[in-house]
């Protein structure tokens, strides 16, 4: 049995946000042998998905389409393979797949700030690209604040692009006076960055004396 042909045999999907699905690219499988091509399986590596209209047996000269999409689970370069097991010469037959997953990270400095109630605590929040240029807005928020306190970011959303970008975080407390104001204590505050389906966070410590 002659080997079938795959066209194209190399697919490049470019950049794709981690966890999202790209558009389809199509590989055409053509039976080149004088007899039917028996197809036992069609599969792709992790990070890619496929659907196809290939029958269990492809008539001589016949063809079918395999639609492949890229859905990266990690940041950075992702390579994979389309694998077709059949009764053709040289089985399994393969096509090369590649793409790049884009993501971001969130960090903050300093890790801990101590203030008196009624004072402000200042931190620097850094959003960095992972895998490649991240040209999407990352909105910032905080949770876990003590009572009678607020947080604000300047700016409230950042776009890291091909490097890192900072936002100034200010936590304002209220002077403690009896049962009112921000009570003394040690608080763990979560900073969250959100961009579409991607959510990443970092924690900082606020000590109120």
C-alpha cells in the first residue's frame, strides 16, 4: 500500500492566549494507493484539538479533511504532532504542529508593610508577560482588606506588551478609635489580575499597629 499524502504537513498557529481556542486549520488526507486506505485512528498532541470527516476506509484517490485548532495550556512555545494510523506504507503518518501560548504573571513588592491605623501603605504591583508579547489589558483588584480600609491602583489596568509594567497600589486605613476604624492586626491581601479567561494573583501582608 502506497503512503497517503498530507497537505500541508506543517501547521503554525502563531500566538494564542493560554486556555483559548484558535481558529481551525485544515490538513487534507489523500489516499494514494490503488486499494482502500484503512484509517484506524486520528490524534493530536496535547495543546491541540482535532475534528475530521475521515471514514474508516478511504477509497483510492479519495480525500478527507482534518480540522485542527490550537488551545495552549501553558505559556511559551508549544509543538505537537498530528498522527494518523492507517494501512499505508510508513504508517503512522504525521504532520508537525506549532504555536505559542501567551500569559502573564502578577507580583508585588514589598511583601509586607507595617503602618499605624489611619495611615497609608504603598506597594508596587508588577504585571509581566509570559511566552511572548501580551497586548491585552490586565485589570487589577484586591481582596482580604481589613475593616474600614480601601485599596486603589494607579493605573487600575495595565498592558505588559513585550516586557513588564508597574501599577502603584495604595491601601488606606482609618484611624482606630474604640470599635470604629481599622483594627490592629496582620492581614493577608490578595492582588488579582484579570484578562479575559486568565486570572492570576499574588499576596502581600499588611500589618496594622
